[in-house]
C-alpha cells in the first residue's frame, strides 16, 4: 500500500511536470533560457517561470492525482479484490480511457469542439500516449510488485 501511495505521488508531482514540460527540454539542455521574449539568467528561475508557474504547481499535479491516478488505481484495486488481474494492454487502455474522458469533458466547457474533428484527433493521440507512458510506468513500479507478492502469499 505504501508503494502505491509513494509511486503515485512521485508520478503526479515529479514525472507529470517533467513530461508536460517537454517543449522546454531543448532550451534546458542547450542552456538557452529563453521564455517568449525574455532571457532568464539561472536554471532554477527558468524552470520556475517556464514550467512550474504556468501549471500552477502543485495545483495541476493534485488534480492529476485525484482525477486520473486515483480512479485508475481504484479500478485496478477493484479487479484485484474480485480475483481478476488486468493484463498490461487493458491497463494502458483504461488509463487512456480515463484521460480521454477528461479531455472530452473539458472540451465541453472550453469549446474545442467548434473546430473540425480532424483538428481534434490530436487529443486522442495525447490520451493514448499518456496511457502508454503513465500506464507502463505504474505497471512496472506498482502492479508487477503487487502481483508478485500475491503469488508469494498463495504458495
């Protein structure tokens, strides 16, 4: 149980901001701390201004934890309690479904559906990509350990 809490917390508060900030990775690697039309002197100030401040850190990671990771973990735990284990691909599809449903729900209020449908297909790629990344990460860090300890208790 502690493993689930720690890994989900690290995924929400460390991995999620790093992956969300992928468009700034090139500037960080090159040491070119340019954000829009201003140059920033230090790495820590650049990370704060370009990465953490726009996502209202820690507010968005908390929402990610509560709206995505918590339902994902609760659904997996439900299947685990009834004696079924979800295969790897179903976990990825489940995570993608949760993210996709949140994108669709958010799209109802942010009016992204005004654009033609082929412009909005990129959101399906985002949902499936996040399912592959985060679903795989949680599978290898949490689920394999839980399933392995279940087998150890049975024998």
